[in-house]
């Protein structure tokens, strides 16, 4: 478990608390279209405000590359944040300098302000010392509640904890606790489900997981490369033949470490990836030359669900098929629903993350049934890969 202070360790009354949030939320027609990250941030903001802090939230939005880009202003997020908090939120037209200081200085105890997009200044992504010092001038304490941005060594992530007393917010704390429970000190047996299109994007993840888990399930397009490496013909399916040797190395490493790898035993195939496409279910060694594997078959899904019965922990990153296009979501949904049932009954700790994974679980109707679902994307993946996250390391050093 990472060792850092939390907001329990801070005396925040009357203090200006610089709160690093991730408010890089989806927008449509100038309004927030998915407020998940805002609602997950709200408990930290509310707790700090109710304890008398003057909360100064800050975030990036998009990739303005150090320029003031009006379309990437955080201004439109203010209303959604205020709605989630049930309290007024002031907005500063800049994140450093006199314009920001004027808004912060007028905040009462329990007041909340949001600074303009950090990435309007090139110093944010460059971790420029002068920019970090400018940010620090606006606060007395620093709280990082943006696990999803903590894999970036930016000024608001690593520069501020070097300049102010620092702690983790509730969301970051919960994320680390969930990942630690699932991967560092898990109840065993521990299963990992890894899906997605290409093995090339998840080599580091697979290497780390084979040394940590008892059972590694490989699905999605990446399973085709492993099947090909085993001499199984995958027809017209997505495959990376040039990585067959790499797949064999992963399988050899897993076998040496006592990690069992599970690949599909049957598949749902079609001639094209399209809604309403004609499908067939075939044994995995009977894929037609002109067909594509687009989902695990029902036998594979039932086997995975049965294997879950004996597991006590689950880490999931990536769908088992092309879930965005029904009916190729059936395998992912079936396994996810069984994992949700076992979680509800207290028999399984289930942690999932990654954009496609979150979308697939939501589509299956089980998003709220898992023990923890991370919206952190890249930071979640890097943690699973065993990498040190600069933001977490900065909090540990500050402690």
C-alpha cells in the first residue's frame, strides 16, 4: 500500500486548499454530457468545505498545448460542479496571477472556486518551477484527488507537493486502496481478465500480471495473436502475427510462474463487423478462412463464469469481444454479470478499469455492482503494468 497522508491528516479550517481534480469531462453543445468524474470528486470537495476549507479546484481540459483556447475553457464545467455539490462555485478566468488570486482571496470558509484550465499555460505540462510556484502562491495546502492524471509529471501533480503540505483526496485514496487490495495483497485465487484489440498495446501489462495472478484470461482481438502463436488458424480475424514469438514468451513466463492462461475454446464469427451481421458459433479450431472472431463463444463464457466461482479477487481491463456492436457483446456481458453476482454476495473482490471496460460494464448493466470501477484510463493501466506513478510518488515523498 502506498504511504501518503490523506485529508484526515490536514487541519483545513480557514486554509486555502489547492485541490487537483480531473474535470476533463465529455462535453456536448457546450454542456457536460457525462458528469461521472464530477460526481466522484464531489465527496472530497464537500468534506473539505464542510470542515471550513476554502477549496480551490484546478484541472486540465483537453490539449490546448499552452495556449488560451476558448473552446477548452473550464467555464462550462462550473454549473455541473455546482449542481453536484449543491453549493455555489466561483470561477477564476486564469489559474495563476492576479485574476486567480482575486477570486481565491474573496472565498469565505467553506467556499469553492474553480480555476481556469491549467494547460492554458505551457508550464503545467513542462513542470516549470516558476509556474508551480505561481500555483502554490494561491494555496496553503495541497490535495491530489486526480488519480487519473497522476501518471503525468506535471506542475500541478508533482510540483505542488514539493511546495505545500500535501495529502490524497478521498477518490485517489479509494483508487489506491482498491488496486492494492486487488493486485498487491489479494485474496486468492486472483483472476485477471485482459481484453482489447492488440497485444502490442498491453505487453507491459501482460508481463506484470503473469507474475502476480493465478489465472490470466485473454480475450478480444489480442487473444487471436495467442491462438495464432499456438498454431490455431484465426481466419480473417484481427491478429498480429509478428508478435507470435512475444505471445509464446508470455505463455512460457506464465507457465514458469504458475499462472494459468485461458484462451477461448469457441467463438462467435461473422464475415463483417456490423449490426445484424450473420453470425455462427464455431469451435476455436474451426474458424472459416473468410470469417472474423468477434466474440468469445457461449462455451467459453460459461467456462469463465464457472472459473470465477473459485476465485476471490478479479482485475479486469478490456472487453472479450467487439462489444460496441451487438450481438458481439454477449460474452463480455455474461462473464461481467456473473462477476457482479459474486461481488454482491461477498464472495469476490472485483476491480475494473479502462475506458472500453467501463463502457462494456455499463452496457451490461453491472457498473455499480463491481467492488470498484476506475475511470482513470492511462493511470489505471500503468499501475497494472507495475509502473511508479509520479503523482503518487510525490505524495509519498511529501509524507
